[in-house]
C-alpha cells in the first residue's frame, strides 16, 4: 500500500510539472496541441531541414517557422527557454533574428545548447542580435560618424519625438529600457557564448550575406527599420556544430 501511495504521489508530481510547463495563453495552448502534427508534417520526407526560431511575420519558405506566439498559418509554437521538441540531430540549419537578446545570458546559453543539440553534425546556425559595441558608440562624442547621427535621428523620430536636446543620451537609455531586450551582446561576447555552447568557427557577416546560399537573404529587420539602421544596430554571426567524434574514428 505504501508503495502504491509513493507511485501515485510521483505520478501526481509528474503531472503537476507537466501542467506547469504548458503554455498559459489560450492561443499558445492551441498551438501547443497542434505542434506535433505540424512538426511531423514538416519533417516527413524532407532532405534538408531548416528551423527558424522566433519567425514573427518573416515566414521563410522551406523552413519550420516557429514563434512563442504563433499568429500565422503554419507557424509552430516554440518556447526557446525550454527543451526543444525535437530529437538530437534533426536539423541542417537554424536561423534566429533578434531573439537571443530577449533572455538572460544563462537562458541564452541554454537556447544555444538546445540549438546545438538539434542540429546535425556539421549543421550551421545563423543569429542576428543587437550589437552592443556599436550602440555604445552613441555615448561617445556626438556627431563622430554619419551613421551614428542617422541612427539617433531615426530613433528620436520613431520613439522619442518629444526629445529636443541630448538626443543620443535619450536614445541610448531607450535602447536598453524601451525594448524587450534583456541582454545585449558584443561581437566578442557572442563569440564566447557560441563556443561555450559547443559551436565551432564563429564568423560575422553583413545582413543578408553568407558564404552559404541557404543562409543568405534571411533577415527581415532591415525591411522594418531600414538597411543602414539595421547594419549599425545588428550583428550577424554564423557557427557550425562540430562533427561527431565517431566521424574521426
């Protein structure tokens, strides 16, 4: 009898844990229920498998487009802060634009490690995220570069029309507090995060450009804010999942 009670208690604990992990929003819950079928449909018979994390309206043809709040037909629910619902070595490519910075550094590392896990050996990841190194130049001598002046003018017009003086300082503060950003990476830190997660050979690229044709022309942020603004504000890194040890045996 005691053994049965223990088993029942363990089952209840497992059930409670599972319930807590369910999406709370009704739309996300519906998407969570539909997810297994959508994933199976995408993966079935597909030679090259490509995962986009946080697609928003940028639905890429031939990709499994996922989002935390799916609002479009075919989008799959994915909470990037939790274990991904894919087996190890599922995908050839992963792409994510302006998602990583929405999490703390430890949670971001978890996301990157999940990306590594679900990539095939030799698979590639492409990430776009705000560039701390560029943004911090706004705190320097005003007017040093035309792109800095353009960025400040654009940000004031878009977000801070009431500001008439000390625009760069207001823009810098708004950047860190007015968006959903939690953690902003420099190129050096993004390189560290990728290699810490297990990726190899990080390289940096201009928006829309890549040595791999599959990863070129994916970004949409520049269509929203303007390509010059995006080049200043964002950085794009690619990295590779190393071959499995058995491949060298």
